[in-house]
C-alpha cells in the first residue's frame, strides 16, 4: 500500500493537484483584499466540491437509486447533511432574528416562495437530473473529473436558464409574486425549537422509511474491513495512512453528508446558505443582455433570496462566483489527488441528447424554483422554509418519472 501510494505521489496528476490545493488558499488571500466573506466562502465552496467528489455525494443518484434499485444509502447521506445543517442554521437564524413575528424571516436565509411554481420546478428538475445523470452540483464535479456528457449537460443548463429568463415575467405575474414565503418559526408562533424538532422528526421518519424500503428490496450496506497489518506502524506509515485516507481514497456517502452539513453551516456564518446556480443565472442574464433578447431587468428578482436573488450582485468576483467556481475547483483538486481525472466520452451517442435535454430541464426549473437541489431543497429545508419540503417532495415525483423515462429509452 505504501509503495502504491508513493508511486501515486509522483504522478503528474497528483503533483498538479497539490499545486492547486495550495492555490486554494492563495486565491482566498487574493479575494480577501476585496471581501473577507467571499474569501471564506471560496474555501468553503472548494471544501464542498472536494467532499462531493470524494464521496460521490449526488442528489440525483440518491433519488434514482431509491426508485431503480431500492437502495437508500445515498439518500441517507443527504438526510444526515440536512439534519446537521438544520441544527446549525437554527442557531444562526435565532441569532439573526431572535423573535420572528408572523410573516417575518431572515432575508439571508433560503426562505423561498412556495406554491404551484415550486411543485412545477421540483418535478421538472427531478426528471431533468435523472435523465442527465446528475444534478447541477453533480454535473459540476463530474466535469472536474473529465466527463464530456456532463459538459454537454452544463450547456443545456445555460440554455434552460436563458429560456426561463425569457419567460420569467409570465411566471412572476401568474404565480411567484402571489406565492407566500413560509418560515416555520414565525408560522403560528412555532418558534425555533419546535420548528427544528419538526424538521428533525420528519427527517427521522424518512430515514426509517428508506431503511424499510431497503429491507424489502434486500439491499445491504457492505463495509469492506481492512486487514490489520502485522506489527505496529511507524510515524511515517501513520502519517501516510492518514493523508491517503483523507486526500486519496474515496469517502463513504455518510461521511460526505456529515462534511456537507458542517460546510453548509460555514457558508451561512459568512454569508448565506449554499447554492451553486447563482453564477449560472448571473452569466445567463449577461448573455441574454448581450444578445439583446430580454426586455429589461427580471421582475421582482431583488425581492428574492436564494440563488436567484444572489445573482443580481455586481462584479466578476462575487459571492455567486466563488460559490460555483469554488465547487468546481475543489472537485478538480480531489479528482487529481486521487488520480481520477480522465476525459470520458459516452459510448452511446444518445447519451449526448439525454445530457443536453436533462440539462435544459434543470436550468429552466432551477431558475423557476429559485435554486437547485442544494439551494431550493437542502438549504431551504435547513433554513426552516416550507418551500424546501415542497420542492423535495416534487423532486421525488419528478425523479420517479425520470427513472421510467431512462428505463424506456434504455
């Protein structure tokens, strides 16, 4: 094992990965000259990207595997991440807004409009992410691994986002502007404690349901035990093993969930809950303006939080930039250190069409839902927003339909 790791340490990919790992902190230092919070978010985003790649933490696979194989291991990781983030977010929320009155909520939290638009967005996103083979964050870290199909998916995401921008005023006038933002602690005077208790209870119930589904389908969680080497390890061997376990070897999905939950708390401490589609929306708006295909600023966007609201920030290096590019950068570091970067092309040409079509659906619905699986689901539930639960349920419905589609097309 030591000899194998030593060979890996001298590979070109590993060396580049080490250089990029140190550059994470150098770039953070440069960003700090403009904004200390963005500098901190850059490191957190890189950490999130590193975690996603190491643990293969993906919302699309968590729903897909449950419906296709009856496996809930990935979904359990998601639930763990939400539970940890919810506990941390509750502390931050109660600090920002100690005694919320009915209808009041912290503007920095992902408390989003909830209604028909949420159901439509979540359902379409669920179909899109299963068809494409990954959600937006999953697409980003797979691009960092060299997947060409994921690059096509990202093109589709931009196309879908621009389509939504062109039709935004319709959705705003007919639905979104009339939909309430329901923050549980200020609803019926539930308060933070009871709202958190409800959230954790529902997460536990879902965890038990998933375990039951796995039991019925015969799915077991296999843990490969490591053989204990004969004799005691020396100092170098111990350091080498620790380094390898963290930077080179894959993590379990549950470890990824734990890490993602704590990283989300760091995000919120320095700015707002995590999301990865803000920069995509921002650049899509710029493209729409450049080609003069829009009628002006999107209605009501300044009144929204989440990824969509964050996209109105100015400047190249912004909160959305570090949040999105940081995830890619961290995933790239992880892939290189593990020697997992490789240009991969689909064997079947129809995979390109699946990737593009799924991407278009995700781009459109993520903008309509004011966030993707991270911003509108993970961060919204953790922000004690009812919209997160509705979006999550809609994701479930859409993912079920998506699995039927991929089964039909093969």
